[in-house]
């Protein structure tokens, strides 16, 4: 199974390298629409290779996906935490009851208590 994962990863990396080599030309990206450009005092154009823009877009998409998934699973993590606390409380209660009744001790000693 590990070999299959490494093989798929190698194919994806080769694909990324091929796309990067094939798309090395510079592309100008405008950060604001044309009518808004005179309103700001900082540069609103960036020239980057096309593969860098593609990889950046994929990276931002992955990051947003991970963040949204983490937020969506929050209620499940909260429920697991509450369940763990309840289990811990119940285990300590069972231990206290076993102490009181003498369960787990020698039967003769439990009868004497």
C-alpha cells in the first residue's frame, strides 16, 4: 500500500513539474479592477510565472478547504470531549463503588468488612 501511495505521489509531482516547465512565461495579475486602481497608493499589478499563480491558487484552495472542514467538524470534536469527560467521571464513580462494596478483593475479607 505504501508503494502505491508513493507511486501516485510521484506521478502527481511529475505532473506539477511538467506544468511548471510548460508555463514559465510571465503573466500580469491585477489585484484590483481598473476603475479602483487610481484610488490606492500601492502597486496593484504583480507579474509572476503562470505556474506560480496556478500553484498559489491550488494552495489557497487547499488551505481554505482545510479551514472550513476543521470548522465543520468542531461540533464532533466537542461531543467527543464531552463523552470523554463523562466516561472519566463514570469510571471514577465505578471505582468508588467497588471500594465501598469490596468487589475485587478477597471474598473472605469482603465478608468481614
